[in-house]
């Protein structure tokens, strides 16, 4: 049988090649992004002098990649359906982070960002309440979901603290 002018067996081979290339590219990109995010999160060295002996070992390229791959492997082994209920909260947290990033960028460029404050607060409240409900309803039942929910809760609180510190610094700059 011919379709698109090529035999079915050849088309099937090319389709399998395209799907596997897409899957491998997506896996590589996700691993790299996970590693970059992991390294950025634990990199506290702001100075220009980069003394390798004083760096956090979690910022090492190999350590952070290994942790990212191991966590991904555990997710694949345990099954994503165990943590599926947390994706709504993670999506809301991503929306709050996006709004916060835009507000901070606007504040850095001396543009008004007041219209973002109420949506940011709302998104963080919704996320924190949802994460607390997920933690409460899954304690003793679904440990992977509880661990991820706690991690997301801690990260959201860290983001709130960082945003408040930024806006406080920005406000004192404006008054001076």
C-alpha cells in the first residue's frame, strides 16, 4: 500500500524514527533544564571570584545531573499517576511565578507593576491552600505526592520571601 508516494514499511520506519527522535530530544531537554534549575537554586556564589573549594557540591554539573536523572527514574518506576493530583498545584505555582517574574522585570525597568500584585497574591494563596489540602489528604497514603507537595510548598514560600525582599529593597531605593 502506498501513502504519500512511499511504501508503508518505509513510512512506518520514518515515523518510528521521528517519534524516537522527538522523545529523546524532549528527554535531553528536560534533563538539561532540570540540571540548570537545580544548579541555579543551590548556587549562592554571587562574587566574581569563583573558588572551586568553597562551591556547594550540589552545583556540580555531574551531581545535579545525577540527582535529576535519579528523580526522573523514580517517577518513571513509581508511575506518574501517583503524583498526577499535584500537577494542578504545580501549574498554579508556575502561573504565580510567571506573574511575579513580570512584576519584578517591570519594577526593574521603572514601570508600574501594581496591577500584578493582587493576581500574584491570589495565585500564591490558591497554590498554598491546594498544596496543604493535597498534603493533608495524602499523608500515609501517597508518599511521593506528599514529598513533592511539601517541596513545592517550601519553594513557594521561598519565592514569596524573595519577592517580598525584592519589593522592599525596591521601595527603599525609590524613597532615597
